[in-house]
């Protein structure tokens, strides 16, 4: 049994398995969580000394992380890197770098951007065209986009940044999924222009969302303002060590990109084999469009497979990647049963 109690968006964010269990109390254990865009096979944690938990994070460790992150993400220098306990915390701080005014959010996209801009004192306007920023003081773009994987060309973003710069505005580019995006598309090498902030999420690609680590990449004056807002010891010592180790591991990164590409192709085959229309996504998730989106969400949920609905897009359903072979089999069986049910 499952009950939506008339709520269109019973799970407003992915990954809430306790809420999923309340929604689908009779689903088999354990849930296969496909509701997020997080790598289901995380980076192997290095050995962590108990002293990391007993002492305050050291400045030298933060500097090492900034240096490695600058190299990994293509930022000009470590002075341009601001580490934080997740990009979620950075969002309202970054939006506050622009004077309060009109914030143009390129939609449809991650709903937290609009909330963060409003918290920073902006009047939020959702726009569908990157070229329509009007008199905005702030523009926010997710690239690649969540949930449809839309990519905006670098030249188009730079044009927006130039338009904003002429009146003191700021362009924020959320590159949470750029680790699995095309090479050479990131705006990180362009942040020296002075009014561009690039956000990078560590937890999604490295599969360690619970570590709470993210980065803002910006020209040194903006980076200094963000560090002042965060204050000292913003990132835990374990996160500093794990982040530094993982970001420096190019072999694991390359291998993981290849593995995720194969997994995404496998997911495409299962979805298209069930007669579903894959309309976008990244190597970490796929977006399908079907008039039966909510019925499929319920069907999969009752089978113990959690996916992601979107309240403002009634025909959309997003699925992440299964972690293990047994999870792939459960998904394939559930999809076949849904297709057979008509």
C-alpha cells in the first residue's frame, strides 16, 4: 500500500529513505535508492587517524585541499578556491555577493537556487532563455542542468557575464555535475574576469555526499569575501583529508568516468526497452518523460525502488544509477512488470 494523501510532491528532495518507507510501508527491504544523482559506488576512504576528530582542522590542510582542488577543477590558483561544508551552504552566501535586486534563475532547475537568491534579498525571476537576463543583478545557471542535463555553451555564459559586469552584476554557474560533463565546458578557467562564481560539488561524483564538502571558485576578491563569511574551521579535518586524496587521484577519476558512461548506457537500454522516452540527463542520472510518471513512481516505490518526481513537471521522472548487480536486476524486473501491466 502507498498513500500520497493528496500531496503532489511527497519527497521534495532525493535520498530520504525514511520518508520513502512511510510512503511505501509494504515495499520490500532494502530500498534501491535511485532518487539522487550521487555516484552509487563511492571513492574508497583513506585510513583516518583518530586525531583528525580530536583536533581543530589545520590551516595547512585547508591550503593543500585548495591547491589540489584548483588543479582538479581548472581554477587559476588556490587563492580562487573556497572550501565549504557543501555547496548547499554556499548558495545564499554566493547569491549575496551581488547587490539585492532582480535574480534571473535559468529554469527548470534545482529549486534551492531560487530559495537561496530570495534569502539573499533578491526578487527572483525564472527565465527560460539564457540571453534574457534583463536588468538582473544576479544570474544563476546550472551547467550541466539538473534534471535534464541541458548544457549551455561557454561563449553564451561569458556573454551573460559581460552583460552583468557592465552594471556590477554576478553570474553564478552551478557545476555540481560537471565532473561527468564534457571536457572543456567548465567556466572555472574564466573566473578571473571578476564577476563569475563557479560552484563544484564533491559529494556527487565521488559518492560521498555525507562528507559535506563543496567549493566556490571565484576571483580572489570574491573568494576572500566568502571565506570571511564562512569563518575559520568551516570544513572538518576528515573532509579536508578525504577531499585532498580523492581530488588528486586522477586514475580513479578517469576510471570512474568510463564506468559511469557504461552504467548510464545500461540504464538507457532498460528504460527504452520498457518503452520509455529518455529526454536528458548526465552520466549520473537519466530523465524520462511519460504521461504515466506518477504511476511509474508508485509502481517502482511499491517494489522498493525510489525515484524522483517533479511537482511542476507532471510527465517527468528522474532515475539515478543502481549500485550493485542485484539492484540492476530488481530495476529490470520492475520495469518489465510495469510494461506488462500496460
